[in-house]
C-alpha cells in the first residue's frame, strides 16, 4: 500500500472540541488512515476552552509568531502540538488570540448567537494552516478539508497561492458532512476574507441565493468532493430540497464526487469495553444489557418492569430529526406498554412540548434537555429500541452505535439510514432494524409496532440483537476508499 502525506483540516475534532457529529468523524478517520500506514497530520483551531494540561499540548518553538495576513490585517499565529489520544496522529493547534479565545466554537454558548466574525475567524485559520505548512517545510500530497470552515483552502490554493512553488501539485479533497451548514455570508464579507467581490454573483464561483457561499466555492475549487453516505450523495443530486440546488454543480464534478459512508470508532463505541456503562456485555453474553436498562431507568427516576420495551432517542431537538413527528406520535405510543426516553438539546419550543408530554405521562416519558456524552452511552446500551425518524440524515451515527449495542433501530427511509439499516422481514426472520415506509406519524407508529411485536418473542429478539451486534461499520473500510481517492488524485 502506497504511503501518502495527508493534511487533515477540521474546525472540530473529538475529544478536543466538539459541536456535533463532525468532530466524531474527524477524530476517527485520521486514526484509521494512520493504521493503514499513512503519514497524516491534523490542523485545527486552538480554542480557549481546550484543556492543555489534560491533552498534553506542547509549544513548538519554530511555530511561534507566524504572521498571517487577511485583507491587509496581520495577526500572529502560535501553534501547539499534541497527539490524538490512543494514536500516533499528530495534531497542530492554531492559536490566534483575537479569534479563538471565545467561549464557544461557532456561537456564544449562553445566548446561542452565532459569532458575527465567523467568516474572518476561519479565513485566518485557513491561511494560518497554510503558513504553518510552509514554516514546517512539510508538503502534503493532499489536503483533506471538512465543512465550510475549511472551504477557504481549496480556494486560496488556486488563487492567492497559485504561484507559490511550495503548494504546487497539492491536491484537495473536500467532504460535505451536512448541506444545512453552507457557510453563507453577506456579499460584503468577500473583501474581508480576500475573495473577489466580482465573483459573488449567481454565476460566479461564490454566489448563491444572493449570498457569498463557501460551500459553493469549495465544490468549485476542490479536486474531489465526498459526502458521508452513498444514498445522501444520490439524494443531494436528485432532490433539490435535500441538496439545496447544489445538484447541477455536483453533477459537473462527474466521477470526482462520491458518497463514502462514515464509520464508527469501536474503540469508543463498543459495549464490551465501554467505560461509561455500569455493566459491559457482548454478543457471547448479553446479560449486561438488561443491567444497563435497569441502571438507565433508575437514573431517570423511572420504574423497571420486565417485558416492557424502552424506546428512546439521543438527538438534537430539531424538526430535521423528526421530533415533530415524535410529538404527534406520543399519544398513540402511550396507549401501548412502552416507556419513552429522550436525551438532547436544541429548539426550546420542541423541548417545552416534550416536557409537557413528560408531565402528561409521568413514569412513561422521560425528557432530558441536555447533552451528556456519558449519558448518551448509557442510552445506547439501556434502550431496547432506538428511534430516528429524521427528515434528512446525511449519514447518521446513532443508528450505527445502536447496532453495535444490540439496540434495535427504527429509522426513516432516507440518507445514510437506508445505507446502514436493512428492514426486518418477518417471513425469513432477517434484517437489522425497522425502516419506516415514509415520513409520517402513521409510518413511525407502524414501524414501532413491528419492533414491539418482535420484542415480545424473546428468542427472535435475542437473535436480532446478536445479528445486529455483528454488523461492521468500522472506519477501516471507509479509510481504504478514501485512500483510493487520494491515489487517484495524486497519481492521476
């Protein structure tokens, strides 16, 4: 297997900084690539809240006071270094005091307001990353960018840095994780980030819906585009609503656009070694699963009753995740012998409606408006049935976690959910979950009914649990596909 030099750029990486699933991907794929004998390094911002002592961040003397200029304004970047935990992947943290000393990643954690200077913050980050490479004299074969916060790099490479010998021949891969996050800004921002305002027209490289759109720019300038599941790749080309009308632009990329399913880091998400669980368990011995169910219900102040299935979600509280469908379905679900537990934060209006349901059905509904990483592991292990009625889901990770934890998923028929869950067929007693017929309250209830029916047959349910726990969505498979793309780009 050929060895390449890969720079992996991301605005968030687990465990250092996390706002969502993006960080889980960026914290796992580089490890898998390193395990395939690749020379890979990560560059990310050094946010103020990152615990330098905990993660053993070290000063790099030659990476001090690197001048970075955007729109005539020069700031000094200081770079520190550490390793991704349990790996030899080196991570460089770029510190620019004025931009990354805020308490949140992209928004104020107290007011939830998006930072007004986000466009400038990440423009400086992108340029600082490129200047760091020059200072290190480390020339990657490929720069792999993730989401709009890194979209500047493919653009700068082919414009501002075009004549720079150091960057000659470097290829770029850009991964679209979720098209709801496009990096759309007012046109006037163009000048502030060293882009040409003349190009912010609908037919220009950055112009979309009367805004400067960094995702459009990244698609235009990158050598290869990926997204996070094969089905989502098809959806964003064929469905203008899901694809935000990026279909024609992605179609133009031809063979240089591909969907590659996200993997899961089983070093973190595996019930046999999960340190967050009161009882570990495995395919060979499932007894610990019921212990986790008891522990979860006790933690939530609910009563454990043998034979009563516990349904649940760990999710952003948002319509995108189908919470409006869940709210409509609750009265029907409460007629059944089930308990429902939800963990997550998001839309205050949805949260309030869920809390109202908890009051209406005490002991049967538990709503926990927070995000707690340790608790999310207990949910995965303690639930019997995991529900994901998402309206769109580029990849989705919770259904993959659920499979490994023997928690049967009920999912909507979209995006990565369709790539990872095979609908249960009663006639041949096979499948890995229950897929809703369509996006509707009735379809959700019907799929849950089918799951409850299977749950009532203990032997068939255990057979299902063991089957889904043996599904393999490890990163190694996806990492090999990324390697194929890098090779195609580099060797032509």
